[in-house]
C-alpha cells in the first residue's frame, strides 16, 4: 500500500535515507545527561527499515524480466548480498570511530548515496520523458 501511495521505489528509498539521516544525526546530538531523548528518534528506525526493505525488494523484482521467470529468488539474494556488504563496511568503519563521530560519518555517507540516487532518478526520468516526447515522421 505505501509503495502504491508514494509511487516509486526510488522515492521510497530516498524517504528511508532521510529518516536514517535525521535519526543518526539526532543520536549524535542527544545530550548524555538525557539519554532517554533517543526514544523520540526510534520511530524513524521503523520507517527506515520498512521503506528501505520494501523499496529494495520492489527494485529487485523489477530487474527480473519475464525471460528470467523462476529466478526471482536470485534477485532477492542479490539484495541480501548488497545489504550484507553495507553492514560489513559499517562494522569496519565502526571499529575506528567513536559513537557520535560514527553517527555523523554514516549520515554523510548516506546523504551522498541519497544524492546519487536522486540524480540517477532525475536522469532516468528525463530520458524516459525525452523518449516518450519523440515524434517520428
């Protein structure tokens, strides 16, 4: 239902990125004297996970063309592999950075990725519109 409401998996993934960025930046500024303020940011974790998972499954499904019938699980396996690689890189970075700094660095990385996704989506939409506006004689 949410995917139909939002319209595209890439837009849904950008919302997930925004929720993640706000959440981790919020973690990095929560005063140590009031750690319970983190609870105000926790609902964003649900949005992040739900939207990122739903959009990545939808993208993997769209990559599976009719000629690949029966290989849908391979597409989902690819999604899991990429997600696992992201977790591995995150764990490696976490070994070198302290908590608040780590959250800020991860927010910058996700911001960069979201900007790349947005630019790619814009280019894709522009090319699609240019092809549909093409008039042949």
